[in-house]
């Protein structure tokens, strides 16, 4: 039986790493991207291989859309050389950055960078990868709980995620004839190094999150990796065009 393959952007750490390891534990092979941490990326490859899977890591700066054509060529080469396949099954648009700035203080430079990474990249990278995604495949775009609830300092970031949620519905509609399902997974506050690691490292922020979450704690990377792997399981293909929030019930 041919093993399925997932392409995960930002797979060297945080939510992308957790997703890669959860999927590998389910027998899915991984093509991951990393921005600059090559050593971290190779450490993830070693962990996946220890689970009996295969993995490859490719460098990609998702803010540089001009590089996407070359990247797609690299993915095609890796599929043939490493996995003996022509297409992959799952695309998880995960790579991102955090910007915390009030609406009044957000700069055009910050705004444009968020557009490039959080909206333009999922739009055009997915578009250019379409020929390499198998019919019946799955796409998951990562959003944020901040697209539903509002916390000062995230107006620009959350607006990009709101755009991604609309994009996901259109992708689901237009790619449906190929049997490709598209969903948005929206994490709540997660204890990682994202956005300076505030949820993980600041006890006051962590306590605020826990006190406003039905399950009584901040999220962990494993919570999101587990949710994504569940959405990509065989029994979930009929779910498409949906926003699924994995926040432990934050701000219900």
C-alpha cells in the first residue's frame, strides 16, 4: 500500500513540527519546509525516521512569492527521488509570524509582511502546487482564534487570518470537483515560541488564557498536531469548507 505524503510549511518547530510528528505516527510521510533553522529541520527528519517514516526538508521563505516556481520544481524532484511518487496528498499551510501592535501603531511594513506571509503565500503557493496535489487530497489552512475573538494588538494579524478563512471556502468550492477537501484549522492561544513566546513564558499571560478557556489551560503544540492529524484521517474527508477551532473553548 502506497504511503500518503503531507507537505507542511514551517515544519521545523512549533505547530508544524507537532503536526509532522503526529502524521508520521499515523504512517504519513513528510515534506517539510523551514525558513532558516536547517539543524532543527534535520532533527525533525531524524525523529520521523525513528518512527519508521520518510521525510525531506526544503528551505522556503514564504514571504518571497517569486521563489514559488523554483520551490514547486524542488518538491517535484523530491517526490520522485525520495518517495518515488509524482504527487502528494495533504498540504498544510502553517508557516507564519506574529506581530503584536495596536491598530493605531501598526506600520505599513508590518502590514505588508503579514499579507505576504499569511495571505499571499497560502493563496499563490497553493495555486502553484495544484498539479502536485493528488485528486481526493486535502488542504488545511491555519487560521487563529483571533479571527473570532478580538484582543488588542492583533488587528492586522487577525485580519489576514479572516481572509484565509474566506479563501478556504472558495478553495473548497472550486477544488471540490477534484475531490479535494479544504478546511481551516484555527488554534487558540498555544504555548510555543510564537510571537515572542508570551503564552509559554509569561505566567500572567498563561494564567489569563487558562482562566478564559473552558478546559482550563493554554494549548500545547500537541493539541494542534493532534487536531490536524484527526482532520486528515480517512474518516474526515466529507468535512470541507469548514472552520474548525482548536482552542480548548477559549472565550466561549
